[in-house]
C-alpha cells in the first residue's frame, strides 16, 4: 500500500505551480482550436505573461516539476505514434535520404552557430529541432544536455522560432512544390521531410491530396522515430568528449527515452487499439503543452528578446538548407 501521507507531502508543494501550468495549457489549447494558431506558441506567450509567479512563490516548485518531469513524460509518450511497419513504407532509399538530411541539418547548425558567436548547445537545439520534429525535439534535446544559465531561454526561443517557421511552411511549401512541378508523392515526401512540426505536416500534406497527406505523415513519423537515435548519439558524444564537464551529469539512457522505445516496440509487435493510441497521444501532447507553459513562466520577455538576430538567422539558415537539400536530393535521385 502506498503511503498516502508521503504522497500528500510530495504533491502539496507542487500543486499550485502544476495547476498554473495546466490552466495556461488549457487556455492555449482553447485559443489554438478557435483561432487556428499553434498551441505551443500560445502556451509560451501566455506562460511568459505569468513570469512574476515564478519568483520565490508557491508556484515555483510545481513549475519546476512541470518543466522537467512532465516534459520528459510527454516526450516519452510520443513513441505511441510510431510503428515500424508504418515507417517501413518509405523504403530504404527514403530512409537513407531522411537520415542524411537529419545529419546534414544538424551539421549546418554547428557550422553556422560560430559565425554568429553562438555556442554548441544552441547549434544542437536548433539543428535537432529543424531536422527532426520541431518543438518536441528541442525539448527532448534540452533534457539530455548539461544545463547552463542560457539553456532554458534558448530552448524557448527555439520552440518559438521553429513553430512560427513551421506555420509559414505549412502554407508556402505546398504552393512552392506544385509550382516546381513535383508529383503528389514527391510533394508529400518533401512536406514530411522539411516541415518541422507534425501538425503542420499533416495540414500541408492533406491540403495537396489524401495520398500526399499519407506520404507526408509517414515521412514525418520516420523523422520522429529518429529522435531517440539522435539522443543516444548526443549522449554518447558528450560523455566521450567531456563536453559540458562540470556543468551537470549527462545521463547514459534517460528513462523517457526507454519509455519512447518501449512504446515503439509495443506498437510494432501488436496492433494497439486506435482509441488507446489516440488517448496516449493526447496525454503526450497535453504534457508537452503544459511543459512549454511552465518554461514560459520561468522565462521573462526581457531575457527572450535579448537573444539578438543571430539566433533567428541560424534557425532560418538551417530551415532553408534542409529545404534545399531535400529538393535537390529528390530531383537527383529521381524518386517517384
């Protein structure tokens, strides 16, 4: 039997902050549903409006809990979306192309960041977010690299930037690909390979056609499935190189990565009920929105606006490089 008194003692200090973050998340979901704007962006901006509640008040402990544990839980539950049979549909050629695009986009971040006097953490955050799955990837990467005083601010900026660019891409990319004469299959593949967030990929893909939407979704799921692979590589490189030494312990295999992989394996071995998948996916999304709201509360608008134009330039360059490389590769390889 669990000790109810111990549970109450643990939960009591967390309750005010968790309720604040959850309320902001619910309000953001409502606004996103009624105005068709990115929910993550609403959660970030609304959270920043309540920054004053994070300063040594009753909400502090719960906000910290939401920004760490709830965030990791949301990332781990993302694995419910993925089954190996689904992503196998893109074939070995498509898988190799996507893996190459992910690697080159992250490399672009490391090449570009020093030109704007930014550090490796920001290069990794933005490169991973653009290459893999937008805000979710940024949050996951931030959870496995050693923290410093700028990491949370840079994470929030990355979330804001990739969400805004992904929304622009959702409208612009289908028009661009149609103008360039790509087939429906190619358009779906390019949309899934280049747009940052899953929701915008689905919106852009199905705006072309049902078949393009299905290809876009499968392609995007492959990129999401690469998230634990990239996280493992990051952890191993950091441990072997000693980067960030003395700034925090680098976990070998975080529990949320184990959860992610376990859900992928489960969904690949058995056919999970569609209702269960939808419910777990909804919980994952709720956790991520709540975590973004908490991170917003922890960050002041003044700190976020102090990052400078170099931050945005790096994200834009990475986005354009990913788009250009994907179109060139698809044209050269002559894929269907």
